[in-house]
């Protein structure tokens, strides 16, 4: 079902990307071929993403033309493009190093890996599992981000820096979550079946956090850098340490949106 608000965001984000790129082109003519091919030659964000990701992820096993056909099909689905636009909006809102909508689109591998995962997820759901796994493999090699195509991931995510991010097969990440580099949403190695974490809305996961097992990280919670979380975390709790324990409570409903890493031990 199309959400009119999300559809308006998607339209606005694409217009911003396009007009920023025209300005960049005027200021940096040397980038003309790249900016033209990646953004200005396209009439929609779906087409532009399809081109950009296909050229980055192509390999001898799956040449860019073949990949582009798959991506065109996936990005024709409005929900996927709307999720991508909300991811860009989230990045501009939360990443202090990003003040242009075109920056995540062109250069941020966390954003690009997430959109390629969305294509792999749609193939997985359509029972094209080998293709989905091949795309996962390419994402992992090219972006150093390993997301299983069966994982369920919401929209409005910011994945900052992204290197070393691992998200397992039965993990769930709800809307409006922020994830820093080197986070693992993995199994303990002692369970089978549904064995990965469930990350609820508005959670902020600090760099290097390892969350292991089928445990819930409650809405608006925060996990401090390099914590090893082995037990469920209640909504709005802040946990830190190895193994992690509660050290405070978040001051905002959605710490992911304000990127408030501050915590005061209670
Ligand atoms: C999950 C795992 C940490 C085990 O945790 P566990 O269920 O607490 O296991 P144990 O019962 O062996 O833990 C014993 C104690 O060591 C602590 N502990 C566990 N991991 C620890 C760590 N990394 N550092 C310090 N202490 C740790 C536990 O809290 C527990 O302490 P306690 O007895 O005071 O409560 C371990 O099996 C592991 O690291 N598995 C690897 C999983 C992995 O690589 N997943 C990634 C998949 S992508």
C-alpha cells in the first residue's frame, strides 16, 4: 500500500538530489561524466539507483546489464524507493558530516549496501534465493557489509561508515534505527532457527556493538560502543560493557534520531 507522505518524501528527495547535482556539475566540471551517468541521465531515483548499484556490484558471474534488469524490477516497487528516500532523509538529518541529499546516494556505502540488500530481500521473498545470495556476496565484497537477504529491515535507517556491519538471517531491524560501523546482529552459535536479535524502532547502536542471540533491544534503547549484549534490553535503557549491563536511561524517545551518545551512569 502506498503511503502518500512517504511518496511525497521520495519525490522531494529525488528533486533535491537532482538539483544539488546540477550545482555540483557547475562547480566541478571534471565530474561531469560521472554525475551525468549516475544521476542527471535518469528521470527517477529508481532508475538512477539501479544504474549506480549495477555498476558497483557487477562481476563476471552477474554482468551490469543483467544486474540492472533485476534492479529495475525491484526499484519499480514504490515501497522500496520510499524506504531508500527515507534512509537518505535519515542520513541528512542525523549525520553531521552530511548536509546534501546527493552525498549518501553517490558516496555512502552504508546507504548503497542497504539499497542493494533491499533488492536481494525482494528476490529472496520471490524464491530467487541463489540470485539473492549472489547479490549478498557482492555487497559483502564491495562494501564490507554482510546482510543476509532474509533479514527484515525497516526504513529511515542510518548506517554510518558501515565497514564490518553483519546482520544475520533471522534478525529484524525496525524503522528509524541508527547503526554505526562494525556492529554485529548475530547468533550466539548455540541456537538454531530463529536465533538473531530483534531491534525495535528508534534504537541507537554504537560502533562495534555485538548483539548476540534472539534477544530484543527495546524501542528507543541505546547500546554503547563495543558492548557485547547477551540479554534483552528494555525500551529506553542504555547498556554498556562486556557483557553489557544497564547504565542509564535515554533522555529522548528515539536516541537514533538525535544521535545522542551521552549516557550518565545511574
Ligand atoms: C554468546 C557467547 C558470548 C556465550 O555467552 P554466554 O551465553 O554468556 O555463555 P557462557 O555461559 O559461556 O558465559 C559465561 C560467562 O562469561 C560472560 N561472557 C560471555 N561472553 C563474554 C565476553 N565476550 N567477555 C566477557 N565475558 C563474557 C557471561 O556473561 C557469563 O558471565 P557470568 O557467568 O558472570 O554471568 C559465546 O558463545 C560467543 O561468543 N559466541 C560466538 C558467537 C558469534 O561469534 N556470533 C557471531 C555470529 S555472526
